[in-house]
């Protein structure tokens, strides 16, 4: 009898625990807080760029911008094994891959993606026939190695079933958007009368880093948009594009905004990392988004110089700053709302207003700690410039039409609030 009571109590307690767990906020908690690291230049490993003749009439290539394929071999008649490694270590687990594959006759093959020891697979494969339009690999052809699940729940390797032929197949972690694509997009925008394009300087490896200016105001009131410090973060870049295009569009709201505010956009802070197919770093081997206090890297130093020169020459202010990134799920990393910049409340109000026009949108907002290290771009924009700032993170797998909508609606709500 006594034993029965103990068991009943145990069941009761377990049920209470289970129910309270169910009641917890199910939202993703975001990445671990960032920690201060040295941002002094370190060596990186460049890829050997070539066409790999695998035998059996099968070929692979990494000889294009944005590619990453560090080794590849034909393991048996139909199994191709690829090795994907980062530019250097330690590094965040964002294993980017991109390569082309073809064969001299039509055949079905298996392609296995393996990574550096201790790294798990992250990006669902995308396929393209022309390098411009991309589709997810059909799920029936996606074979994750369920015997190799690592901490975090992802496998250490995956295999995809592909049909290859003389028509080149592009395989990549996300849509391929290199510095060339960014240059084409910004050139197109700059044909509009109220948009100008210039550069803030050149990256370590000599690639121009463009800046767009949208607006016909004097520089008394400005906003700043950044993206692509981290090369694989294509979904954040897509949101940035939609955000910028909403400010560039020809309607009443955007016209009024451009009359009062100038918007500066640096769409690709790390073009060397992007074109070299890096997982995370610039060619100085550093995570640029940890260098906004020490400014040891050329790219961050150029952005800082551009912004501070702008302030000095105009005697104006930056009222808002956004840096677009990608992570596992959509999230906003904000500045603690206790702290007031040049337009207090702007970021929380913008996010709240977005919920009016995006169905079922329940934003995940994570305010930054007050005493954490101030080493990221949005810390710099807030603490040094007074701009109300936000790190706008898009999930790796967020549907592309929703990404576009979020970018566009964020810009519309921001313009409405800033004109009030
Ligand atoms: Zn990032």
C-alpha cells in the first residue's frame, strides 16, 4: 500500500514537471552569448581550384567564385565522396559547400558530403542547372546518415542521390550569391535617379566594397544597412535585398522617407570570404563580427571610417542601423530596451508593427546583455553612433517568400515610424 502511494506521488510529480515543460515558451533561445576573441590576422588555407577527373566519366569542379570543395573521390562505381573543410579553425559550425558535377553519359550516382572532424551537416542541398535558379534537392533523394547523429541533432554526413549528365549540375548549401551578383544588383539600383553607388575601399584581397546611397535629403538624418559579414548567410542577404528595395521603390511613403532620410547600404562587408566560399571568416582568418571594438581587420576598419567620416562631414546622426545575418531560426538580437539611442523605442516598435502585416508572425526577440562584450557591428552602431540597432537574423530554411515579406514589411514599418 505504501509503495502504491509513493508511485502515485512520483507519477503526480512527473506529470507536473511534464506540464510545466509544455507551458514554457517554445521559442528558440538563440546562439550562446558572444565572447571576446583576438581578431589579429591568422593564416587561412586557400582551396586548390581545379576540375577533378574522378574516373568512370565523372567530373567535379570548384573552379568558380563561391565554390567550396576541398577533396573528392570516386569510392566505388556510383559513390562520390566529397570532403568539405573550413578556411581555418576554430570556427562556427556553418559548413558551406558549393561545386559543379557532370559526367560524359547520363547516370545516377550517390554523393556523400563529409566534413571536418566534429562538424555536423547543416545546410539542406540546393541544386541548379544554370547557377541562377535554385531548388531544394527532392527529399526522396536526401539520405542523412542517421547512425551519425551529433550533439544538436544533425548527422555528421549526408548522401544525396543525383542524376548527372553532360549538362552541368550545381550543388550548393544555399543559393549562390557572390560579389559579382551583388555588383550586378547594386549597378541595377544605381540606374535610379535618387540612388548612387560608390565604394568604401577595397577588401584585403582587393575586391571593391560598394556602398549605395538611397535618398535626396542632406545627411542630417541617416540610416545604415549592413549584410554578409558571414559568407554563407544568404537568407539574411535575401531579407536585406527586400528591405532595401522597399526603400528604393517608387511610392508615396518611400518618397517621403527619401526626402527626409538618406539610407546607406553596404550589402557585402566580406566579399573575399564570399568569393572564396568561406564558412565564416575574411581572408585575415577572422570572424569580422567580433572585430568592432579592436578593428584589426581591413573590412571592419573601412566601414567604421566610412560611418565616422559621414558623421563628421555632415554633423548629422545615424538614427537606425541593421545588420542582416542567418542562423538556425528567425530571431532578432536587439539592444536592451532600457538603453536609449537617437530614437528610443524604434526597434521594438518596428518589430511589433511587423506583426500587423505578417500573418501568424510571433517574433522571437532576444535583447543583448548590458554588460556583454561590445564587439559586434550592432553594438558599435548603438554604443558609438547612437543608432537604434538590430541584428536581423533569418533562419537557414525560412521559406524564401516569407523572407522577402519580412524584409519588405520591416522597411515599410520603419519608414512609417521614422516619419511620425
Ligand atoms: Zn552572422
